[in-house]
C-alpha cells in the first residue's frame, strides 16, 4: 500500500496591508498568516516593502517567513536562517526592527 502524505488544511486568517508614510520611508507592510484546524500558525509572511529604499528582492527591505519549511529573515537582499520559531516572537522581532529602521529616516 502506498504511503499517503498527510495534508493539513490551512486557513488564511490574515491578509493585511498597511501603507507606510513617506516620512518613515514609504512603501507598505504586508502580513499573511495561515493556521491549521487547531488555530496554530503554520505558515506566515511578514514584509516591509519599499522600492525607494531597496530595489532588489521585489522591494523587500525586511521580511520574515517560513517558506520551504525554514524560518528565515530577509534584509536588503540577504537571507539568513533565524533561531526563533514561535510566530508571536517572530512577529514581535519584525515590529521592533521596522520601528528601528523608521527611526533612522
């Protein structure tokens, strides 16, 4: 008998976009979150996008996601694995870094 792959149904619970003022660098914030049937965050994408600040990586200045099963951080075209795995901690880190970036402008 073939080994059946377990497929969990994911529900997109957040698909948000906010515009960032020109004073803070312009662009937009994106937040996408998917959960399983138990409400646990399984997949996420957090991004600060500003083509005026960074032209590469589709304008992503800063981002966190877990695409391809790996929690990682994007910053100005570089990608690195991160040790944080709880979505709440990652989202808090993302917010702190955004505020830090905006305080420099």
